[in-house]
C-alpha cells in the first residue's frame, strides 16, 4: 500500500503520517524542521498544536504570539513594563491558527515563568523610582497583574485568529487558577465560536470559579459535539446547585464516546447517581464506548444496573483506585445481574482504609475476567488477601497487558513471579515497586524476573533496592528482551552501588532500549540521569534517549486515557 502511494505521487500523505508518528517526541519534531521545507511544513503545525504542554519548559515561544497583537494591546503591554522590542516584526507561519489544545493551568504556568524571566534578565524595566525594589519581588502585585494581562492577551490572540479548539482543559484547582480563568471567562463567553467545535472537554473545578452554572449552561447550549468528557472536582462544592447543569451538558451531546468521572479524595462526592442517570436520556445510549471511574466512592450507587443495561455501544469500562468497591455488595450485585457483558478492561485496587471482600472480587472477575487487560494492586496489607487475589487473577484473567504491583513480601513473592509468567503471552507493561522491605526481596525479584520477560516490552519500571550482583543477573537473563521504555528507581539508602556501568555494558552497547530513565537516591537526594548532559549525549550516540524520570514514568490513569480514549 505504501509503495503504491509513492508511485502514484501521494508522497505528502505518507510524509504527514510519518511525522505525525513523532507527535509526542518534541526533540525529533524539532529535528524534522531542519531537514527541508516540506518536512518543516508538516512538523511546525504539530509542534504548535499544544505548545504549553511541551515538557522542555522553554517559554520564549510566547513572544512569537505577540506579533499578532493590535497596536492598542502593544501599548498596554508596554504600560506593564514589557518592551516592544520583544515583538517580532514578521513570522514564517501563522502560529496561532495551529492551536488545537488549551489547558488554562499550563498557560498560567508558562506565562508566569516568562514574566519572571524577563524581570531576571532586566527586560522588564519600567519601574519608577519608588519601585526600585520591585525586581526583587517576582511575586509582587505588579508582577501578578502583568502575568494576568499577558494571559488575557494570549486568549484574545487565539480567539481573534478564528481558530476552533479541539481540546479545552479547564483546570481550577487553586485560588490562582480561579483568578486566571475568571479573567478569560468573560472574553470566552463573548466568543462562543472559540470552543463551539471542541471534541475533548476536561473540566476540573471547585466552587471558586465564577459563574459555574452560567458557564455550564453556556457549554450545553454551545458545545454539542464533545466526544470525550472529563469531570473532576476539587474542594467543597454544593452539587445540588450544579448537578442539573452537569446533567444537561451530558444530555446535550450528540456523539459522546468517552466519559471520565474523577473525584478528589479530599472533597465532596460527585453526584454520580444523578450523572449516570443522565446517560439514559441522551444519545449516549448508542454512542458511549468508554467509561472511566477514577477514585470514585461507589457507596450508595444504585443506578448502575438500569444505566449499563441500556448502553448499547459500551465496550470499555475502567475502575481505578475506587472506594467501597467491595463493601457495597449491592454495587457488585448490580454488575452480576446485567444480562449483557460487563467489559471491564482495567481494575486497579487499593484498600483505602477498607478491607477488600474477596468474595465480591471473585464474582466480579468471574463476570469480567475474560475482558480484563490492565490490573494493579496497591496498599494491600493482608498476606492472605494478597494471595487470594493473585490466585483469582491467575485463574480468571488471561489477557493482562499492564501489570502494576506496589508492595510485596516473602510470603507472596513467588505468586507475583508466577503471575508475570502467566501473563507472558500478552504482557507489555510492567511496574514493580518495593519501598519498605529488606533488600533481599528486591534481590529475589532481580534474580528471577529476567528469564520471565517476553521478547519485547513497551515499558518496564523497577523501583527496587538494587545491588550490582543481582542487577547483573537480571540484565544477563533478559538479554533477549527489547524494552522500549526502561524506568529504574534505586531505592537503596545511604551509599549505593553504581549500576550505571552495567546499564552501559548490557543495555546501551547492545541497544536494548529506546528510552531510558534512572533515578537514584544518594544520601537522601534524588539524582536523575537526565541532569547529566555528558551521560545523555553518550546514550544518544547509541540511539538511546535518556529522559527525565517523571516524564517517562507511566501513571495508570494516564495510560488508560491514552490507550482507550
């Protein structure tokens, strides 16, 4: 197929697909820009779709947007002490038109960092004599006002360039988030076309956002093409005031395919019964494919059966670290009573100050084990419960692709290894953490894990107490395994043995990984391989990309979002 497209002259389409493959690899995309004009024209729009999420944290790109300011805005910018010489006289592309994703919190972070940098290098220089100490106080009132004004200007630039957002993420998790969003809200409400065509709405909110009900009404009147909806709250909020508008937002959607319910564990419970019931009165019955429950309290949820029984397109259900999962026997019973499959693809469990009821888990796995692809265990304190859970998973779940384990002991270590061996045919992502146990348990894992791994893994994360002898055994035993992303965190305390020479000998020189992150705890201080430029360059010479530990580490919730939404 690809060859036929080349000979038929359809090279641009192929080039677009190739470069789009590097969508999340910013360094490679930047390299594509330098190849030729054609590559540049394909790479630039991708780089500028969501520049505020770029992990490089280089905020100078903000200055490029100022080229699109009108003269009045430029004059006001100068009043805030930001010099016009920062504004480019010309640009190669119309960069604002490439924006597809906006996260209000990310914009705030980049803007504040940019203004601080200006003050540090002296570009912010309109202090009057009475403000001579202003530069010493980057969090001062004037600095904050300047940051807010720049934030508003960016929103205006994006709106005035007539773009249509694809993803709009409203993060209202702090007082500062509220302040920034309230600034932009009025301007957004005056220009509904800005978010009229959004496909993904991520709404993380608390009670301090201005006009919550009005904003929700605005959304359900103007945004009816949402395919993915994320709802999370933070802080105390009176849901009786907004639950009806949240429901109307759900009901108004014509093609909602994915929905995520997330609850801040320190806040008030989402009105889940009410929101689930909304699905019955919408087109969602025939369009909704994926539901994710993340840190949700299932206590008192009694609408599950009547709603799920009517969802005709539902193909993917995910439960991550939820509360009252097994204590609420009625919840499990509603699942058992369904006359259609309950396609549970992910189940991540922790006790959360409650004891898991093994009988309820058994019923759930008997109903859904054949569909389960991702499973994880956290904070399971009882050895007997752990052993019973491992046995249930081994007997009922044969298609596991993602396996996460936080904590194990000598009584169930062999069962852990048996599970991994049992998953060998499908397993692609493994995360194993040992935070508190003696180094001997980490040694057993390292001595036995290597020979159990498949020929290829997308991701392996080992958070263990390493010693070089055991680590070398692991590396030798896993020589036939290629690992795309290898993440290592050495939990040894005090003076630790240097594992880097073994990484270079068995992994770097044999080119057995594509991405690598190593975090070591040296006398209480975390040392990240990514901070050593000489080491980064050495690995790069072998086509291995050393990454920041936090950037390469995979949180299960992020994995689920990426793979199923």
